[in-house]
């Protein structure tokens, strides 16, 4: 299904790079949450069942991360060569947080469980415990990627703060929540691994902020529907991309 979606985009659409947004990652996003899901599933499984789940999780996460990395390149190219998205679409910039955040979560979570899941003589290696090596590599790699996710989060936040007066509600505002949930969960994993009370306090603060943001966005969403700003005829997002609509809207305004 995901291959078909990207085939349609590549074959029938001609999307200009100057309009690139992290939302182009969304067709591959389901794979980006399969890694964290596998870490949750294997936790309660016996080693002989947990190992295939771990391997499947890291495979699907690798697919999601690799495609997202390609889209990262296009997105950053747009940021360098063109203007930032219009103010009301800038919350969509948070989508770029998700791939790095959920991949960091996967690497840390699977790394922590590797010593009890990976059997001795795995891949024919018996000279050292493969599970411990997996853990020793996975946790630092997860921390490395978490910082990339935080960088995208900080970049998006600065862009929004600089233009908040010109913003109005769009469905892009829900990007305040889901990608940053991944950022928070990944930091919780890292804080537990490092046994850092300071990081755990930051995680608690981030969780409170996310709850407040969710309530705020939900209220604004209901308000926008009530006022007819979204989800009404002629008010859907990206209607300017529909042939002839932009001209009709100009005539109606005149």
C-alpha cells in the first residue's frame, strides 16, 4: 500500500521542491511506529518468540527511517533555497520530529531488551555476548538521533514563535502533538537507561505541556468547525491547488 501511494505521487504528481513539507513523509509514517510497537510486544514474549519480533521491528523501522531521510534532504533543501511555509502551515514542520524521535525510541528500547532476547551463538558468534554489544551500540545511536529530533523541534518552535501573530487554525496544528509525543517517549526511554533524575523531570514537564497543547488544539479545532473556518464547502485546506478554485475564490471575494 505504501509503495502504491508513493508510486502515485511519483507518477501522477509534480510536486515542486520549493513547497516541500515534512508531511511528504506521512505515507511511510506507519513503519516509523512499528519499531516502538515491536519493543512493547516483545517485552512480554519468551525469547524464542521475541527475537523474530525484534528483527521485524528493526527491519520496518529501517525502511521508515531510510525513506524519511530522503525526504529530510528534500525538506532541508527547500528551507535553504526557499522561504519558510506560510505561518498557519508551520506547525506541519513538527512532522520532521517524528522519524528521528521514533527511531531513537526503537534503538534504545530494543537495545535494552537485546541481552535477554538475543541467544548465545547468535549469527554463529560465540566469542562475546551479541546482546550486550547490540545494547552498547543501540543506546548511543538512539541518543544521537534524539538530538536530531530535538533540533527539528527547536527549529519548528522558533519558526512558529516568529510568526504566531499571523497564524490561524488549520488541521496542521495537530502536528503539535503526535511527533512531539515520540520525542517525549524517546527521552523517557533514554532517561530510564541513564537513570537521570534531571532528564525524568524534563520528561514530566514535556508531558504536561503536551496535555495542555492537546486540549488547546482540540478546543481550537472545535471552534474552527463551529465558525466554518475548516471542513466546510470551499474552506478545505489546499483548495487553492484545485484547478479553477483559486480564480473562483478571487471572484467571490471581489
